[in-house]
C-alpha cells in the first residue's frame, strides 16, 4: 500500500473504536471496521482481544494460548475476535478464520519453544532487533490484502529505511515468508480466489521475499567538517567609504554583508542609492556582491543627497520602499560593485526581515 493510500485510510478510519452491532454490514463497512483495529490496536490489545473471545467461546483452547508472546498474535485474528466480542454478526467465514489462525498460532508457538529448548544454553542466538515485530507488521499487511482482496505491492524499501532494518534481519524475514511462498506455489487449495487474484497474492509475497533478501549494506559517506567562515578575512581587501562627513553618515562593517539578505548602499560620487536583495544569502568576492536578485533589487539617483539620512537610514523595509517610490529618477538594476565612494548604510539578515518584497509595489 502506498504512503498516500495509507494516509487516506487512516484519515477515514481514525477515531473512536467502531460500533459492532448485530445488524448486517456491507463488505466496505466490514473492511473499514477491520482496518480500524489493524491500524490502531497494539500487540497488547490484539492478545487481550483474542483471550477475551477464546475464554467466552473456545475455553478449551485458552490454556494453550495464554502464555504465548504478544508479538505473535496476528492483527486479523485479534481484530476479528474483538469484533465478534462486541456484537458483530458471526459467520462461518469469520469463525473459520479465527479457528484456523488460532491453530496456526499454537503450532507456531510450540515450534518456537521446541527450538529454543533444544539448543544448548551457550548456543542461544542473540536477540533479533525487533525481527518478530517486523514480521508481525508484514503479516498484518498480507492478511489485510487477503481479507480485502486488494493485492497491492507496498514500498518495502521505504519500510526498510524507516525501520533501519539490517541485512541479517532482512534474511530472517525473507526466509520466514519464503515458506508461505513455497506453499502458495505448490498448491492453491483452500483459497477462494480466482486465478488472477491468486497470481496477485503470489506476486505480493514474492515481492516481500525478494526485497528483504536483497538489503544492501549502506555506509554513511564521510562528511568533511566545514571550517568556520572568517568574514573579516574575506572582506579584508574590500574598498568602501567608512565615513562621509558631508552627509554625516557612517558605514557598517563590510563583513555584515556576508550572510545578509538585503543591503542598502549609497555611492557619493554618482549619487546612486541601491537596495540590493539576495536570491539567497549575499557574499562578497573582491569588491563585488554576488547572489543579487535582479528582479527585485533597485537603484536610483538621489538629486538631493541630504535626504538620505532621514529617508533611508535607520528605517524598516516598507518605509525604505516608500522612499524609493518617492524618487522620480529612473530605476536601474544594481551591479553589486563596491568602491572607495560607497557607503554601506544598512544590512538585514533573513530573521530580521518582517515583510518580503513581493508584498509591496516597486
């Protein structure tokens, strides 16, 4: 099942536990209720649901399943037991499904226990990293395909990446489902699917076996540790005008331009005021600013330079844009060049910008 379909189902079925009354339910309602439990019930819930049903309806089987680990209880088994316990209409199909899965559970648990006790203490295998949980999750998916008749291959590679499943664990999972695959290929007796559906069933299990048997070892690439940026060194040779006595204006440090998103400049020789916007963080090479966005940056001639101090300096962006609009001279695109006549009046980093340029008219 794709991630998009999973989210859609979860959105539809998420909520309080569904009501299972004695009235007849359509197939879609049956699937919706079953999916609610498959997606929302934990291993603890599934075991409790199963024990509750067995105690009330199959008491002779209760001692055989009481001590079985909760991770072995299938989602479909626990869900169907819960539905019947809450009053869902019974049927031969549901009862047969429960009885079959209970028998398989008891048999499988016995085989596991026999394998554990037959091995010498020193040869006990190391705990598998949640392998049983992964197998249970995959079985729930397969059971859901069988119940709904909707056999769709899931993106197991994404599942492997999210769970960080190791190659050794993948081999165990593949071997486990390969047994089911062998049974399906040898005989399809006992299944009510037509030939086309059965072929899809086999393809789904085959995809699980192939994907989990082919997990590759991924080594994280070595990442070079970046050296801290020495801004003062980068702007050491930048030519600019530190102070303009005539205008009573002082430049900020050229290093402030590096990493800024907006810079306000004024050239005292050609009387150009420039508001430089960056496509990304601005940088300096030599005496030129790079990463300028020509679409929104602007440059205009100021016929009366004495207005710069109160019209532009120390103002916020909306006010400065208004001051630009008040200038009647021709607008041009800043080149980014800085020289000994250039005052660096103000800079703004991204986190200091409250409003972007697209919210204003130029």
